[in-house]
C-alpha cells in the first residue's frame, strides 16, 4: 500500500465556509463549511455556548440558531479556524422579515 505524504495544510475559505450566512426561521438549513487540505482535514464546529454543531447537517431553523459559530479544520500539517455568523430572518407580525443575530453576552437583537 502506497501512502502519499501530507502536502497541504487545512484551509477554510470564504467560498466553501462563508463567514456570514443568512437563514430563514422555519426553513431547513445547514451550516455551510467545508475544509480543504491534503490529507482531507477533520472539521468541527461549535456554537457560541461551546456545544458541538456539526456542519453540513440539515436542520429546521429556529431563532436560537442565530449567533457566532467557531469552526476549525485539522490535519497533520496544522489547523485553520474560522468564525461564522448566522443571521436568522424571522417573520414579523404583518408579514415582513427581520434579521436576528445573537451578540455574545447580549441576547437577541432586533426590532419588533
């Protein structure tokens, strides 16, 4: 068995892991984040509260998903990190949408 040596450290780029993502409450969304590197890096993401939040897993969106996530990719050549901010757009009374974003330590922001 021939095993090729590692050739590229992990990368988290804007195209494959956008730093700002817009989700809509009630829709199914995924945290879009893919790492590049050779060998392929392991990728982990956590919510602002430290809870694991696997990327690329579809889930129904609630307002609680708004906030900042930290993703990191690791392979034998190193680690890359990226902060991803998710804004959740919620329906307001009257039918409009309002963007909500959790600011660390401040709770829910937005005008009602």
